C-alpha cells in the first residue's frame, strides 16, 4: 500500500493505525509525567518569592496550553468535516472536546489553588480567568449541542459553526495579559524571549507538556475509534473485526 496524505483519512485505515498508536501514547504519558512530576516537585528549586506553592505551574501551565490548543484542533477538524463532508474529521472534532474540557477545568482548578495563597482569593473576574472560563463553556456547549441533535450530519454542522465562532476566544485568552492590566502574570515562556525560569523548571514544564500531549492523543484516538465503531456499524470491515 502506497502512503499518501489521505491514506489514513478513511475510518478503516485510521482505526487500524490508532490501534497501534494508543498503547504507545499511554506509555509515553506514563514515562513523561513520572519524570516531569519528579523534576517539578523534587528537583526544581524553590521559588524565592512564592516558595513551594509555585510548583502548581508544572500542571497548571501545560493544562492551560492544551486547553487552548485542543480547542483550535477541535475547531479545525470540525471546519474540515463541515466544508468537505469528511465524516472522520467531524468524529475527531467530537473526540477532542471532552479532553479539551478536562484540561480547561484542570487549568482553572489549579489556577484557583495557585491564586489563593498568592492573590488571597480563589477567583477574580480577571480577563485571563474569565476568558478561560468562557472556553470551558464553549467546550461544554459544543458537546451538548452535538448530542442534542439526532441527525448526525446536522449535529456535526451545528457543532462546527459553534466551534469556529468560539475560536475567536483563544487569542483573547493568550493576549489578555498584554491587552489589559490583569492580576495574572505574563508568560514565563515565549518563543521570542529567553525563559524567565531556571532550566530545571523549564525542563519539568516541557516534560509535563509532552506528557499532556501524549494523553490527549491517546484519549482522542480512543474516542474516535469508539465513534467509528458506532457510526460505521454494519460496514463489512467492522464485521471482519468481529470475526
């Protein structure tokens, strides 16, 4: 079989490929998260200003990154599914939503744990926090909308419209600390500037980011495979899997 860009765009090929990739993603998540958490909580130095409470960033920051990234991934595949009637793309969009919502909730929760000792309160209606909360509502709204419509094609189209419109919130989250005077600190890691943290801190954060990437791939692949089995039931290749 010759490989092309569209080789794995069909549900049967995607299902077979991800059957091999899911265990590898879980293994990568286990190894990377174990090393990253060890470095973050036991190797990285104590912050001179915040003390040990800052260590929540090793979960909070990667989770916040993934919450924004997965929304863009969801919106992209939802748009592809809508524009080209690509059923696998719509399934990937649906599969990405729960994991994106989980990372958004995790970012908000760990942010509250960080905010209480540093700001003196669990929550403030800060631009960054408020826009991140809106992101959670967008994820939940997308999942509720596609499940509320019985016709699969109409559900995918309606979900795609919501996802595309909601994508405008992602740059608002990212640039909120630059556009407004907020309590939330600016970025400690930027592609255009030198990192504002010790190398061990940065290494731990990058390892946790890779671990969350692996987790996201594993969960999205697993949910997509389940959606394929649900939507493609009755197809001859599905019946071959049962034999």
